[in-house]
């Protein structure tokens, strides 16, 4: 079997609930936390949506292996839980110092987003993102570098998905980079019943870098690029047309979808917060490096439970290392498929491949490949006596009860036999069920390596 090994950084999603309880102490209620409100030139109050990912309720987030293992509160960070106040001029000066090629301009909308992220509940989200970035940023930076893109785009998945590889938006966008189904497939991400590569941190990141590169060739302006990434290039082209050909994000702003109006300001605010969090007394969550991981390519279907039970690896860890597999099945029968494992388990997988593929395969990988079709209806033989009961429900029930007792006697006689003959349509599972035993016992008793049994063969059942 062909194998390819790639060393990568393990990934993480959310925080464990006990940890969430700690970091949410004394936060209180945070009103209107799904929008930013400004007063426009006409004196009207305007509502701008926050990106969907930044409205997640931390208390409701699920936790997983990586969070419990690799994230914790930094007990040495003694910053007061007070957000200092900065003037517009001070914030402008901080934005000016950012080492970016993309424009990071200041205005009242950007100011509102910076205030939103540095206060109340969302400063806890920033704390989480600061811990999580240790795992994801090397992946993002490598992909962006390979396409020659600005590295500040590495913060885009914070706006898109809050660094959750399994995030699914209300519109169906999925993964760290929130690909819609059609766009994901356009950029080579496979999606079927068993796999969704939009959830693969590495594949989706390279696809996103490719897509961003293509958008820049269309618009030639990075603010328009990330706006188009959010709402699609067609909506940006429509907004440009309605603005009489203006190609400045801030000039086409009134013609954009409501969420996209907040998208570029949010991106600027996230860049600001990820660089100046300390100035706002935000403590990052402490992250320790995860285990080194390697990728092995498999050419047969294998269930994660098979790997977990034979190698003794936590199945939750397997799921989090391989978030692209929807039903815990690595579908190697379709094509060479990547299985990500802690590096220390790679050799164990190679040495125990046959045992892994054979382990409980009939139960875990139970799709039938060949089935027999019944071509004729069964012939029902009935005596004249049985026909005489057909018009009496009470007598028919009595006859049925008698037949049932007879069947049970025959079944007991079958279970008493030491071996049985395999009949057409029999499987190890059906034989085991009829004879009060298990598939594994039948395999051991008959020295069977696989689950195939031939019609007419004798099978020991006791």
C-alpha cells in the first residue's frame, strides 16, 4: 500500500465547559451583542451585524479532546479585567504601526468594532482566539506564503468561523474558511456522504488561499477581496455598479448586504485586537504544544473504532485530528485517503494493519456488496384443517400459537447442534443470532480470518 507521511500541527476547536465557567465569571449580561449601532449622517441609528462567528455563546460551545488537553487559563497573567479607554488618535496610531500591506483605516465603524471586541463577552472570545491561534497560524501562514498573499489574512478565519473546523453557518458555509458547497468543490474540496474536506484544516486553507488569489486578480483591492469572500464577487460587482463605478469599499458600503458592511471593519478590528490585546488587559489562554502528528494514506475503508480499539488511541482524539470524515469512516476504497494520527502511533498502525481492518468489520463496515434477489414468491402449504380456521380469529390465533411453539422447538433443536450448514443468504451475524453466540466466537471456533462464508459449508456453533 502506498504511504505518504506529512508532519503537521494538531488542531483544536473550542473550550471545555469547566474552563468556560471560569473565564465567564463576573461578565454579567451583554446586551445587543450581535450588532454594532452607529448614527449615520442623517442622524438615524444604523445597525450593522457582527460576523456570525463572533456571536457564538461561549457557554454553549462543545468541548473536545484538544481543548481539555492543550488549553488552560494562564495563572501568571495578572492583568485587571478592566478595558482601558483610548482616544481615536491613539487607536489610529496603533493601526498605523501594524506591519500590514492591506489598508487598516480608521473610522467610526471600525472604532465601534474595536470597542465591541475589547469589552464584555467578546473580550473572552478574543482570549480564546489568542490561545487557539498557536495551533492554526502556522498552517495559515504557510498556505498564504505559498500564494504570495498578505499574512494578515491569517486572521480572516477568526471572523469567518471563530477558528472552528466544524463550524456551519446558517447559510450552510462550512469549516474554518466557511466555504459554500459549490465554491468548495470549485477549489478541489471533495464533499460527499462520508467526507467533507471543507472541514480539513490544511486542504481548506490552501483552497482559501487559491480563492483569495483569484479574487484579487478580479478586484485588485484587498478590502474588496475580503468583502467578496464574504458575500460573493457578484454582489460586489452589483454594489460597484450601483455606486456608479466606484471601486472603494467605503464608497460602495451602502450598497452591500448588511453583514458584509460589518465584515471589513470586523477584520480590521480583529487584526488590531490580536496585536494590541495586552493594551486592553486581555489575557490569552495558555496553550501547550500538541503531540506531533503524521499523515498516512489508506487504500481501504477503515472505521475509527477499528483503529481506536486495536491501537488503544482515544477515539475522540481521532475525530478531532480528522474532522473531514462525517461518519468516522476513512473511505480508502474510493481513493487514497488521509488518516492523521499522533506520530507515535504511525508504526503501530503499519505493524497491525491486518488486525485493524479485520476488527469487527462486519459490524462497523456493514454495507453489503452482493445480495441475492428472491425471484419467486414462497409457496405456502396449508392443510385443510388450517384452512378451516381461516374464518375464525380465535381459532386462527390458536393455530398461530401452535405453529409458534413448533418453531420454537425446532429452533431449540438447531441451537443444540454442534454445527450447522450454511444456507443461501446466511451470514455469520445471522448464524450467530440464531444459535445464541457472537460473530467473534464463530470466527475463533472456525478459525476464520474474514467474514466470508460459503454456501453449503459446515460451521461449528459450539
